């Protein structure tokens, strides 16, 4: 199976070999970074794990709603599975347990936007940092992507620090206000009146090679 991003083909998986000295585990561990496809919809345990992690980290997203397996399935079908400019890398161990995921989107300028970076288990501290580094190197070396961007809440200090370690720099700050929609959905959108109705800030960060 292949996933296509603006004509670029990603193999369905590639292996991440981890040095056990970097993780709280005995012996060498082999992790697979697998591109999400239609088959993921049959992994109900993974879907529930992803849903629960999203709920636990709801305040770190700019669109906030009570997640469900149905809403997650809809996102996967309309996003990484069928959107030709979007991919979701799943981080899986040898026992087929999901430990996190990293999302990519490609825009018209051939810039890669990183989204949906989330750890879904408490095992192997550092796994997301390692996977992000491997994926950035893989996509740059194999496909020549030279510009990466992301959006992150100014309150998410841990994520900001991680991105800065990979050379991301803040390019813009957008003031946000709360927009309450139906069905318990809350979106954070640009503040009309600047700081007077700002409840949060979105940082736009970029890394260029």
C-alpha cells in the first residue's frame, strides 16, 4: 500500500531502530513507523487509544470537542486515508501496540505542516522525539522537502521546547478567541479586537533546511 502526497509516494512502513540506552527498556526495541491506511479502521483498540489521548490533551488543540470513535473515524477517512496531501505516521512496537502518531500535510508551496503529533502510551519516554527526528530526516532525504511548519498553543511549553530542539523558530503569533459551536464543539479563531478578547495565542513555527 502507498500513500501519495502531491505525487510523492511513501512506502507503507519503515523501521525505526532504537538504542535501548535512550529508553527505559531492556534490550534493543524495534519500532515500525507505519503509514495509516483503511486497515486502521479495524483496529478498535488503537482507535480507542487515539480517542482517549485526544481527550486527555484536548486543551492543546485549537478545535475542542468530545471525541468519539465515530468522529475519529470520520477524520481518518476524510483526512490521512483519502486526502492525497495528508499522511499519518503510526508508531508501533513489535507486539503491534500503538505508541503515538505524527501527521503531515503538504501545501501548494511544497511546505510540510506537522500536525497531530501525540504520544498515546506512557511507555518508552522519548519515543515521539525520536520518531519525529527520524521522519523529518526521512522526508528531507528521500523527497527533498526543505520547509516544515506547525501551529502550537503558547501554553504547550513542552511541545514548544521539543520543536525548538529540532530547529523550529517562532515566525508569527496569532491572538485567538473562543467560538462556541453546537454539540459541545469549541473552536479557537483569530481575535477580532486583538488582546481585548484574546483567550490564547497560536504560535506559527518554521524550520528550513
